[in-house]
C-alpha cells in the first residue's frame, strides 16, 4: 500500500529528482520548496513520513521539524543535510527525527533509511491503536472522551448533573446531544424517575402540542380518554426537548407559561396541574440567529440557556475518532465475533475524513464495514465508497508506480534518471489516458518540458498544443 511522503527542500532540482525516485518506488509524494507551506499542509493532511532538508530559509529544517512534531507527532521524519554537521543532525534526532542522511547520498542508503523509518511509523501506529482501545475503556459512562473538548463536556455533565438547572446542549446533528442529555439524567438525583424525550422537529404542530402538554378527554378527535403530556409523565424526572429550535412560535409561548408557572394545562382542559420536571433541551442550529430572524422567542432562549454545553463536531476532535471506532465495534459486536483490526490505510481514511454526519455517520460506516468484510481485518474496500473517495484514498490505491527490477541500485542518480525517466513518463501518460496536460500536471513539469521528453515522432509533428 502506497505510503505518503512529504518532501521539503528549497532546491527545485533536488525535489524533482527525489520525487521521481520515490514515485518509482511506489510512494505517493507531495513536494514543497517552502517550510511555511509544508507546515500548513500538515495541519490539513496526514503523511507517513517527511523528508526535509535542514538548511532552508526562511523556515529552517529544524524549525519545520519542531512544528511538524506539534502538528503530526506520529509522522516519521528523516532529515537531509549537505553540510555533514553531526551536531545539527544529532540535535534533530533529539527533537524527534527518526534519522538523517547526508548529501550527496546513494539511492540504496536513502531508500533503506526511508523504509526503516516507515517501519518505525507502522509500529508506532500499532501502539496508537492499542492506546485507543485501552482509552475507549476509560470514559465517562458511555461517552468516549479522549479529546480535551469532550473531557470538558464530561466535566460539565458532572458539575450540572446533581443540580436542577436547565441545560441547553448545542451541537451538529449526530454529535451525541441525546447521549449527553441521557447521561445528565442518569447521573442526577432524578435518575429513578422518568426521562421523556421529544423531538420538536419530527412532529407536526398539533401532535407536538399534545405530546408536550397532554389533552383532556374528548379534546382530540377520535380520542375519548385523556392523555398526560411530557411534563406530567416525567413526574419528578427529566423532560428532554431535542431540536427545540424547530418548535413553532405558538408552542414556544405556551412552553414559556408552563416553565414560569411550573404548571401545565392540558389541551381542552380547565385545570392546571403542578409539575416537577427538570428541562433539558438541545439544538443543532444557532438560536440567536433564529431570534434575529423572528422565529424564536428571546425570553424562552434566556429561560433554557441557563447552562450551555457545546459538543464540538467530530472533525474538530480527531483524538476521539479511533477510541470511538473501538468503542463502537466492542459495543455492536458484543462478543459475537473477534474484534477486527484496521489496516493502516483505514485508520488514515477515518482520521482524514470530515464526518459531516459526525458520530452517527461513523457508526453507520463501521456497521457497513463489519457487514461486508471477509476476514478479521477492515480494509478500505469495506468502507463506504463515498468516504474513501472523499479522502483521495481511492485514487491513490494502486496508482503508485512500483519498480520491477534492481538494476539501478547502487548507481548514481544521474544514471537512474536516464534509465527510468522514459518509463515513468510513459506510465504517467498511460495513467492520464494520453492526456498530456494531465500528465504534465501529475509530473509537476510544464507541458513544453513534457514534449521535450517525448520520443521524436514524425507523426506527432502536427500535434503541438494549441495556445
């Protein structure tokens, strides 16, 4: 499987030579001449290894190493130096680099160092997996909280659970707002009483009103007997109103009266009944924006926003992803079969994907993977195609160019390029289905340079690119 390498050197000629060499070896290579740009890409994309020159400007290789360690601590790093400075190289090792090579270097030396560094990275990934599995066992109730954001949420839950304060849980769909609400109830002094959950966005207004406040006998067509609403049913427990931003304005007004009077009057009823229920609410939209738009009451917002708890989207708490994966697998498999392992590429896809559907989407993706996997290992073929495609893994799979012989090993880079350049250009043209513009872009050279590297064929004399 193609490892991803970030190559950084301020000499364009070195970048071109090494990119060609490593691409032929089957690696997926991204190049930068500027350390600042390399730092930016590390914030948004994951690499297995970074190969960087030490002496660069304005961001030196040592500074880049330091910033790479902060942004990608599990990435292997190999430093290059043309100055043979052992002190600098040793300092790089102390800062976390796996190894260093000195220029000019032999192909064998460089490739062996890279392979060893990648082996180290793979071993490190296995340790991360183990930590993720163990970490998944140490969580607040059923909440996975490896990230600082979710640990803060758990602290808030602990602080507010034993109070009767109204809590507004904010977060995108699929982040686990209902899980947090249920946890608050189960950790509270009301845990022995009812927990009534109503989704304000899934019911028509008339039915929502009936579910919230109940109705008297004969008040609803076809219903001869009356019915308790959520606040009566909870009776000393908790009422959780999910997606409260979808509640119609008329019901918001009635809810305000219920909360103010601590009493509810059923639809068609004449007598108010005192209530004792704690209110929790959640929203996946900005309620202050709804207030500005005139679709949400500011007094109700003030009433329910006593203690806000915000759940960050999964894309903003990457540390939770692998622990969540193992938690979900352990929970869903429940001893029915052996816990599957994840191939390295799967971990990369799961960590790189944006998860617009958050934890719920992750759960569905894992259910899909487990249902179609043939062995006890989840591969990228088992993941939903849209997730794999969105991370670029589908394109990189099988697209690397593998060397099929060793005749160039131990020889100079110049001889290597002379013997392999034509083969590599031909393969890129074939991969681009003959489209020279795409091939030139993939090779990171100009179209004119590509034409100079093509065989001189008379039949192509009239096939020059249009201006």
